[in-house]
């Protein structure tokens, strides 16, 4: 049985390789600059390269520490030589050719043999980093009490240790904080203020609402965004994000012609259900114990005539005029459900039922509002209502079936009388 004696370890670690080999390895894996050759990542890769050159032999912690110190010294010497050659490789190889052809000196301490030890019973000891906060305090208390070092000496020793391990940014920050007694309070207050005054950027959805609410043009929005960005407040998303979010607001199966635009009512209600469940107030509810979701709507129609006509040519319908407009629309009123006690619970309610904010058009057409046209379009909508299906909405990974209830109440006296084929005036239905 091989006992991994010091002679065999010395034989593995004594393999000859030149400094030139390490330089070529660095050039293949890193940019050959002064800062890159002294980086922690580069030193780690040099260590792996040397270990591979030595046949992958295993060393104890003392030998690894010595080898890491040799690598740190080597990287610092290499960085100085590069700096003296003005970072020119041709000049570097010419001047330091003799140095490159010398052997890389391994540490003189031979690695200890790795003799398999019997399994130890009990809890496996943890490193200082893996220990709990209480264990760290206990270890440090013992070390501090047994040491004769003063506080400035401990601070200086910790800075030197961090600098040797490559944590130069931490050392600079620590020195900056300990320059004067008031310096640490200034840094603490600046961190506290930065958290309080943290800039909250707009999401694409919020930017679209800002764009529509202020009736901005594309160029106006771009100018506002660039002005804020030049003042280090990059809070507005690009205009392309607004276009993507705007497309998500459109329902499917929208049919558009020269004189008419209509949307399938089932698709419109499916899209409305999806958008309502994305409202932040609704999204915060726990829907696991809720069921029987239903959305109430009001719908109706109205016409407008006497608009200013334009010299618009129509290819398919020469009798159409844009001076008349007949329109059907729908407005969601509230979203209800039953909770675990089978009590009616309102998840969302439209507080502006008479506003155009939630008004969603079903159809509009360039034609006059007559008895025949009103009856025809109302019958088409009612046929679609009879063929309704439940809308399926995915909320937090849970599929929800949403029912729809529509009430024909957004009408004036003329529309109501046309629909009932009676001519009784001053009849007005409304729903708040």
C-alpha cells in the first residue's frame, strides 16, 4: 500500500515548468494587462494550473498557503515588469527573455503525506464562515482577550490581511470610513438617505397609463424620457415597451373595414375578465377560498349625426358617409364572488360608471340610427349573449371560471322605443 511519503510528494511537486508556461497560460485565459494579472480570479487559475502540472497531487493547508503567497509575489513582479515595458508584449519578451526561461520556484516545504485516517465520531467542525453569530463572537472574544494587540494594530492587521487576499476595494472603503470620527456618521447618513430617496421607475403598464392620461404624442413622451434620463433619473421605459404593453390591451378577433369596426362579444368579455384580475387591488386577494365569480355589465347603443363630413372615398360602400355614427358599447360594473361562508363578496367595483374610462366599444358603424338598424344590431348582440361561455382566467397558477351578466340599460328614450316598437316618449332607463 502506497503511504504517500514525502519523497513521492516531492517528486510530484518537483516537476519542472518555466515561467514562460505560466505567461502563455495567462495570455490564453485573460487579457495580458497589469490589473488582470493581479486579480483574484487570475491567481486562482494560476494555482489550478500549477496543481495540474504537478500531477494533481493533494497538499495540506500549510503548503497551499505557501504556494498562494508565491503566486501573489509572482503576479506582483509580473505586473511591475509589464508596467516598465509600457504594456508592450514585444518589448516585454525581448527584455525579460532570460527571466521567462527560468524555472518557477515551488515552496521549499514538502507537502505532508495524505495517510487515510480513521473516521472521527461526533459533530463535524465548522469553519469560521459557516459558524453561527454566537460562535463567532465566542471565538473572537477568546482571541482578543489572549492577544496583546491594541485596536489600531488589529485594524491595521485586518487591512493587511484583506489586501493580501485581493479585497482592495474593502480596504479603501474601510480607510475612508476611519479617516476621522465624523466620517463614519456621514457615510451612515448618506446610505440612509439613499434608501429613503430611492428612485422608483415606471413599469411599462404605468408608463402607458401616464401616456394616455396626459394625451401625449410619441415625440412628447420621448422628449420627457430623455430629459429625465439626462438628469440621472432613468424612470421612463422606452417607447417600444409602451407599444408592447398597448398591444396587450387589444382583444382578439377585431374585424375592421372601411366603414365598420366590431369585436366578437365573447372575445371582448374574455379580455375584460383577464384585465380586471390584473388590477393590483384584485390581485392581492386570496382566491383559494372563493368561488362562483361573476362580472356584471351594462350595455347599450346610441347614434350621432350631423358631424362634419370629409371628402373620403369608399371603395366598397359608396353610400356611406362619415357624418353619421352608430355605436354599441359595454361597461363593466363590478366583480362578485362567493366566499367560504357562501356570502356575496365584491372583489372590484367601478366607481365611475358614467365615465368613458371603462367604456369598451363592441361595434361602431358609419350609418344612421334608425328603427331598422337599431333592431338589427340589438338582435345580433342578443344572439351572441345567448351563446356565452364561461371565461377562463389563470390567477396565481389557478384556473378560474368567470360568468358574465349583461343588462341592456345604456339607452335613451329613442333607442328603448325603437327596440320595443312603440313610440312612447320620455322613457329613460339608467343604471348607476
